[in-house]
């Protein structure tokens, strides 16, 4: 079974994230990045399915040169190979264009099980798995909490706020998993060393038979027209209670600012 995890390289949420001044797109080259935390759950699910049966796991990512780090992390966790779609024409692509690129790459990989995280930690849209499912004409199940594969049958449990649903599908299938699907493993020293010898291919838009005018900022359905930096936090109000009036001061502050 060929399992492909679609993983995204995102800016580190703890870093100083910013936009490029020339086109108001996210600065991915000048900011530290990493494999999206929610995609680690997808990698874990794929590895668990592989270990329970037979198959191989490929990490697929779309992005600039630094996005190779997302593949590297997946390989260190235990994936077998990686594919990096890297082309200058991809810059500025929205979810629609990204789904096209992924669908073309997945078709070339002839994947049986395609696994996504529930959303990316930068865009937080969660729509790409459904878009890819539609483009490939494959069944799609989102937000899986538990996944098992028996032959060509995939059983997915989806946990909601008040109930759980169990859904069955047949391979090939597109799947996204939630952050309740299983704690991602940490790369072992052996896994880190083994990752250095695992194959990673780099594909361009031409390799996927995609015209540059189908992707990129020029074809995006949305555009960021203006960016304003978040203002610095102002100093807070300190309430002292030297004479027993602290409680009254606190109540007055909360009332004045309509917090009560």
C-alpha cells in the first residue's frame, strides 16, 4: 500500500512572523519554519497504519527550498521517502491552486491512502483535503480520530462534541485526521541518522504538467491588500492594597471598563 502524507512547512508560531512588503504574502524565507504541528498527527497515523500492515510512507510537501525541512522531520519520524514540489511559480498560491498541485503530484505517486492533518497552523482553513478529494474523484473523510485499514477497507472514527461516528471507505481514499488521533512520536537517534539516506525527489510545475498561470499570486482568488503590525501591549494597571481599598479599586476598574 502506498501511503502519502501531505505535510506543510509553516512559519514557527513562536517566531516573529511577518509579511513580505512587496506583495503582502507570508514571509517564508526570512522566518524560521517547521513541519506544521497538526501534520505531525497525519505522519503518526500513516506510520501506525504502515506498522499494522504492509506499505510505505511518502511525505509530500509544496513550498520553497526551506520546506525540505518538513520532509526531513517526517523521514526522521519513520517515513520512507519524500517528494518536494518546489517552483518559483508557486509563490502566492491560495488553497485552490495548492489543491491542484497536490492532486497532480498525488496522481503521479499513485497513492492508495492520502493523509492530511486537520488544518495548517498558519492558514487554519482545513479545506484542502476536500478539494484534493474532489479533484482526484476519490472518497474523502475528514477529522478522523482513529483509523484502521483491513485490506481495501478503511474504518475511521470521528469524535464530535456529543457523539462519535464510524465510517467505512475503500481504497484509494483521502483522509484528514484530528489532533485526537494519537500522540506523534519523537524522532529517535536511529531515525535521525537513517533519514539522511532516504530518497527525496524534487519536482517542478513542468514535471506535473501544470502551467504557471494556473497557480501563484496571479491566479489566487484572494489577495491581502494591506498589513498593519499589531500594536505593542500597553502597560497594565497595578492595584495596591496598602490600606484595604484594593478590592474597591479592582471593582471600580472592572466596572469602568465594562468587564462586569
